[in-house]
């Protein structure tokens, strides 16, 4: 992790550059960034990233939930020196922010996950690589250089394939496994259905599988000769909806990496996860892409935090757009937050440089928010920093 320096200095650099006639390349407002991405992407790709399940009620609720909290800044505390660095599951990071796993980035940018990896590495923000990436985990690891990374697993029914993917992740220097629990099947996504758009059917987002010896050995013909057969096999093996808690013990034995469970929303599931000895939990509803009508992720966070021992890190995603959002989730007990759609829009608009710029903006804004609310370290930020909006 590069020395973060003073994260807020990025703000000064923007003004100084502007004085020399160079304005920021990337829109600073999220919705404007999304609109700029929309103008660049084809309809299918834009809808795939922007869309959610059903009437997209949960997707909206994820963002609305933040509006029901307000931060209460405190005054006259020495905030001249801040340190936002933290460590989660053995991974050090410049601030409590990671890139959420997002599959098939080739639909957004030709360099896909490699561009994101280079952008993340420029800032030192850890990347969680999706199982369903367009580039293999080994290629992405090389692009990340020394930047920390975790591997997200769509948990296959086949223990051999699972073990093979996890062994590769270990060898390629991934520091933890994020097991996603909310996609045993795809949610009902009207935007994608309307265009009958599913990138996997065209063989996109399968790089980790097509390069896997166990996956390949199960095919009648190599994917280079029969992509349709490989796609059929992928759709069969990528997850197993009959999976229950008892399979966690076996998963635990397949890797020495820390295991985090992603998609937990109920405190009883959180307790169960803790009882099964996992190393972390990610409160998430997959950005509202799976169950329309599901609880907003932020509304689920406090009860999950309260349900598990303090030593068990609870992370958060689904709706983080600004530093205020990140601060609110941290104040409600998240140890770190994962950024999703915003970095995909930055990738679409600005490639590698766009991702780096977005992250520098977010980290600078977070540093300023921490300072201006009277804090200097993450440990000081708790629920007393918030009040319910009137
Ligand atoms: C286009 C897209 C693809 C995604 N792919 C994955 C994936 O492969 N694995 C996974 O665990 N989550 C995936 N997610 C969910 C994200 O990790 C994260 O939970 C979600 O984006 C958070 O919502 P937000 O982006 O609205 O903040 C995906 C999300 C989007 C938008």
C-alpha cells in the first residue's frame, strides 16, 4: 500500500490544476457520471449495470436509506492530522474502502478488469475481483502489481472446481475469499429481459472458468472449439442452489484464506456465520439486483453489527455513492465499505485514469468529512455521530 499522504490534498490539486486551465475529466456528481457513461455504452451494457431486480424498488431504497440519517459534526477538536488507514482480515488499506466485485467488465471497457486494477493500484485501494470477470484472476493480479486484492467466489456445487479456483486465488496473491450468497440464480431483471441481454451467453465473464483445468477437463471439447458447450457447462456449475450452511466446513478446509460471506441481511444469518467461524460478513443486497422489495442494505446493517462479536468485521455495500454515505455506514458499525456501480461508470467514461480519479475524489471527500465532523481516526466514529433525519 503506497503511503496515502494527506488524502484531502487532492482537493487542493484540483483547484490548482483548474487555475492552470485543466478541469477535472470526470464528473464529480454521481448521477452526472452515470449519464455520461450511458451516452458511451450500448443499451444492453448500460441496462445490465444500471438495472436492478423487479420494479427496482430495493435499488432506490438502498440510496434513500442514507437520506434518513444525518451526521452531527462536532467542534473544537484537533483534526489537523487524520489517519484513515485500516486493516481488514489481514489486508491493509489507505482508507476503509474497497472495490466491490463486479462481473463482466468487458461490456463496459475493452481493458475491463485490467483497467480497474491499474486504477485501483494507483491509489492503493483493494480490489475484490469477481468470479465472473472478463479477465482471469492471474492477469488481474499482474495488473494490480502489489495492490491488495480479494477473490469473490460464486460457490460452485463441485468441490473440485471450488478447490481449484481457490488454490489459484491463493497462488495469485489474493488475500481473502468473498463468498457471495445471494446469487444461486439470477434475479428477475426487467431491463435485461426486455433486451434479452445476458453477456454470459456470449461467453463473456467466464475467463476464470475457461482458464481453469478442472472446468476444462469436464468439457467434451475445449472452449476454443465449442464455446456453446462451455457456456452450457458454466451455467450448470457456477452455483448450486441446494447449498446450505453445513457446506461451509468443507469450504473452510479448501483454503487457508480468510472467508467473508457477502449478502447477509438478517441478524440470525449473521450469528450463524459467526458460529461457523467465518472471518467477516458483508451486509449487501447486491445493489438491489436480486430481490426486489428486499430491505435496504443500510437498514439491515445495525442489527447485523449488533448480532456478532465486535471482533468479527462487518463490511457494507449497496448504495454507497458519496463520502457521506461511506461515513454513515462506518458510523453504523461497518468496518469498511465496498464501492460498486460508481467505479463501473468511471471505467466507462475514463478507463484506468477514470477509476483512479474517482477513488482519489472519494478518499479526499471522506478525509474531509472525517475531519470536518471532528474526527481523526476510524475508531472514533460511532453511532453518536448520527441522528435520524427529522
Ligand atoms: C454490473 C454488476 C455486476 C455485479 N457482479 C457481481 C459479481 O460478479 N459478484 C458479486 O458478488 N457481486 C456482484 N455485483 C454486486 C456488487 O458487488 C455490489 O454488491 C453492488 O454493486 C452494490 O450496489 P451499488 O453498486 O448500487 O452500491 C455486481 C453489481 C453490478 C452493478
